[in-house]
C-alpha cells in the first residue's frame, strides 16, 4: 500500500463524511413548508416572538415579567379564543402559586417561591376531556437578557400551535394544556407550582417540554420517559423533521452538563412521563444579551412548530394517552438517521441484538485464532499482543495530548479555540493522530521487524474488532442504550472484512481492497461523525461557562482524542500495510507545531464581539455590601465592594489590560466563619469557582432604597436538646438564605421543602427564594439538635438580597465599571447585600 495515494485518499474520505454531516446538520427542513389554514405558520410565530422579546428583560418579580408579558399572552390567547372552531373550547387560568421543594441539582439546595405567575390554557373537546397532554414553555428570562431562544421562541411556537389546533374542525380526543410558565430560570419553580398545585395537573398523562441550550438550529429530543416507550414511538411516527438521540439523553442525565429543565419537575414531582426538546446550536450566546429574535432562523421556528404540532396532535388523539400507565414499562433505544427518520426499538430487543452481535464477533475471532490447531496458542498470543499494544498506544496518545492541553492552560492560552474551533482540531487532533501513527510505526519497525505486513494488518484489524466487541458487551451489561453505537462498530466492519477477505488474502492491499474497505466502513464512520459533531456543538460553548475549576482545554482535548481514537480504530491496520508513514508524520507534526506556536503567541484570541457571530466572555459583577454580626448582635465586619466572577478558566486575565484596577491584587479570601465564604452567591455554584479566581474591588457602600428586613419571630425549646428558631424576611424578588450549624449542632428539620434539609457541596445549606410582583413576608423556621453547652451559638444564618431590576438595580459605580469592560464581554451586573447573624 502506497502512502502517496493512501493517505490523501483517507483524508478525502473523512472530509467527504464531514461534508455530508455538515449538510445534514444545516438542512433544517426536508422540503419547503407551505402553511395551509390548519398548518403551523412560522411567520405568525415570529410575530409573537418579536413582541415577547420586545419586553425585556423578563426577570421574575419584575413588571416586565409579571404584568407586561402576561398581559401580552392573555391578549393573544383571547384573540385566538374568539376564533376557535365549534369542535373545541378554550379555558384560561392565571395561577400564582406559593411553594417549596428541594432538588439535587448544582450540588443540592432548597427552593422557595411566592406568588409567581403561570398562564395556563386548556384546549379540549366541546364536551370536555378526562385526560390531557401538557405542552410547557417559560416566558421569563435570566436577568439582563432578552431570552429569545430561552425560551420566548418556544412560547411563540406554542401560541401558534394553540391558534392552529383551535381553528381546526377536527375534534380532539383529549385535552391539550398549554403552560406558559413564568419562573423557570429561577430553577424550575413555576412548573413545580403547576404540577403540585393546579387542578388541571391531575389530568396530565404526558408532556412535551420546550427548552433551549443554544440559539436556533434544530431542536434535539434529548430526554424521554422515564420508561414509557410509547412516547418515543409517538415522536417517531409524528415528527416531520426528526432529530433525537438516546446518547444525548444518557449524557444529559449523567450530570456532565451543568443544566436542568422542567422535565425533572414533571418526572419527579408529578410522576408524569414526557419528551424534552431543546435548541442546541450556537450556545455561545445562550443567556446573553445577544439572544435576540433576529438570530433565530424562520426555518428553525417552522421545523420546531411542525414537529411539536404533529406530536401533540398525535398524543391528543391517541388511545394510549388515557391508558399510559399500561405502557409504562421498558426503556427504548432511539436515534435519528441523519435527520431523515428515527429508529426506535425496545431496550430489551437492543440487548438481544447487542449480545448476538458480540457473540458472532467473538466466534469469528475464535475461528481465526484456531484455524490451524498447531498454531492456535501462538495466534492467540499474537492477537492479544496486538490488542494490548493498541490499548497502550491509545493510553500514550491520550496522556501526550492532555499534557499539551495542560501546558497551554498553564501558560495562559486557554480557550484559544473558543472562537476558532478549527484551532482545537489542528492543535489536539493532529497531535493525537501523529502520536498514534508514530507509536504504531515504531511498533512495526522494532517489535514486528520481519513479520509479514499483510498478516500484521489482519491481526490489528482483529484487535480493534475485539476492543469494540468487549465494549459492546460491557455497555450492554451496564444497561446503556448507547451501546447501539458499538453494535454498528462491530457489525459493519465485520461484514466488510468478510466481504473483502478473498481479495485481501489473494492480492493484498490493492486499490480495490481499500475502496471496498472504506465502503464497508461508511455507515459507522458517517454516524460517528454525525454524532460527534452534535456533541461538539453542545459541549464547546459550555466550556465558556463551566467555571474556573475545570480546565476547558483538557476537556476538549480529551473529547478530540477519544473521537480520533474511535475514527482511527479500523485504520490502524493501514499503518502496518503501508510502506512508509514518513510524509504523513511530517505533515501532521508540522501542522501541530505551527498551531502550537501560534496559540502560544496569543494570535488566537478566545472571544469575539463580531456582530454577526459573537462569542463573548461571561462575567458576573455585583456591587455588594457585607455586614457580619457576632452572637451578641455586634457588627464585627462591614465592607462594600464590587465582586467579580469570570465564568471560565481565564478569569479576568484578558480584562485587566482594559480595566487595570481589576487585577490579581484584589483577589478575595474566604470568610471562613461565614456560610458560602461570606459572598452573596445567587445560586450554590461556589464549587465551580476557585477562591483564587474571585475578585473584590473596594467601592463605596450601597444603600438600597428597599432594603432587606430580617427578624426573629421566636426561639422555642422543643425538647431538652432541640431548639426551633422562627424568622420573617421581607426584601426584593430574589434572595438567598445560607445556613451553617455551629460546632456540635445538627439541622434536623425545617419548614422548607419536604422538611428534610438538603446540604449543598461543602456542608452549608442553601435556600433560593423568589417572589412575583408582590408577596407576603417570608416566614420559616429551622429546628436544630443542640449540645448541652453552646457558648458559640448553635447556627450561623446569612441572608443575601439581589436587586435585578428597579431603582436599586445598579449603582453609579457599577454602571461606570461595566461601561469600561471590553465589548467582547457579556457582563451581567446587579447590586446585592449580605448579612450574617449568629444565634
């Protein structure tokens, strides 16, 4: 086999596969959609979207969210209701629930909400319906952002679906409940209020949740169930433009991605099965000021509307919805085939298929090893030697590339690929490929010095087949539905090998052999590239908001190495068939070295303010006032400053040249005696940020016009060793409560959640509070088991107030500082206070 044509041919093969994947991902609609009178219209939905996003930011508790957005939704629903066909009737309810729950998201915390807003619409047959399918979106946005993709576009899609279904003369068998929830960004509060308190929630048998982790593109089905394979089947049958993956489901539910959706609430608190969809493209501007309606393509809205309308209509006319409990058992393997259709089958069927495939592969390997009885043991040793050398080469490659990633991070060039993704491929991809080829070239030259090349090629193919067969058996035994990928990587290569065995054994590595071999590998390689690109599309932007603890270069380099090893697994044998690898090694090494030099020089700046395609750095900035009191109520410490959090590994290193006073001399130490280090965390994400990457710039004291009021209502001795403390708090719409039992004390119960306290990472307790436009004072109690003597008190309790809107939103000093931040940052700023008490 000649390197001169073999290497370019393989490169063209992989580039061709990549081009097909690109076309598949960018094709939003399989054919142009023409909206009839009872079809979804993206243009009407875009009108809704533009009007919703014109009201921003829609922060929970603000007039924009609680009044303006609600009034707009009610106006549109009223207009739709007036044109509803005789076959249907529409009911509308404004729910303002108050409640509390605990959740193990972000390390674990408790949530309390008061008087938040849900707009609930029920479309049902004229004679009513006993059962319902729920469609959920949220119209609130994170502070300081327009929230077009997250989640205004979903609410616009739901309004248009309501409009379309209500005008159709076709009667529905079941009701469709449209929940426009007004407090999802406050960690899933409004959905909890609906599913646990609303009268209509009792009739819900299934749901569809519309979410976003990016801005536009295709909406991915990334969670289904739990169990209830009939729901996946409904999507398979009804969706016009499918995009779904059980791999995404298993990745998301593993907790690797620091995010959650209302799916969890309906599943855990309502015991209702459902389908979770999210836009995943361009996550770089998710939760930023750039998340505007003009960035969402009309075709993206159309495909989402077509899919969700079709699935809702299917469920609302399905007999299975009423008897969903009868179809509950069993998981399902599902994946789309390049956006054309979805393959779905029961997990138990997948288990049988997987074990059969693995067994056939092992039988093939056994036959190969034992084909000559006299040399059986020798053949076995050679196969296992090749198996071990392949795994060793993989390990060495991973270590080498991760070493490069650590080096790049240490010298301050992390995220050089954030704006230019191809840089990561040229840096880490070429390093992985070069290292792998070099290792096997050396093995071939020194370990297999005089062995037949054809035999070596055969043995290393068998070694790769053995690795994939073992992986298939292990993943199947672990119950992972994603094991179907391994089935592809065992079945198709084995079929290809059997088909070309005669050609290879008689004539060796001819052009015909290479072409037939590549053709046989087409399906697994194309699907793996399709899947890996989806994973990169989701994960790469997340590296810009994953905190300062994680080295993003190491994570991305690890992904690239794994993909490189997978894609090379059935081409390692070519290294043993080719006469030389010198040109390939020199080319790959040259690309790697040049890219590394350019990265080290800083030519690839991580962030971009390009108006068409921004990739900003995220920074949270709070002008805060801190007051720490001792057991006697004396003020022992008081300060005021601007607390700065960079949301990625780079911290403020790129900001300092633009704002010199924001530098490493103002790093803040932890207040050890105070819960959560004496800092006003809005959520318990402290574990994602190293203390050496928190900055506190001294600033004049802020005096909120609407300060927090915190008072003790009572102290009651419940028993000889149990004390109950009752409190009342009034303050802004967002507050955080931090609680730390003192030495010897134990927090045994409280009036929050289900009564069982849930500790956050580090052992402190975190309570997230939010309210609607108005609410009664927040009253709660905590009960502690206390030692006989407690001279230092029994509990430290701190309360933080967060001013996300209104007259206390930003101080003049904060606004002035934010204006000096470079335009490639998205700096979300607000004022806050932190008060600590000891009891």
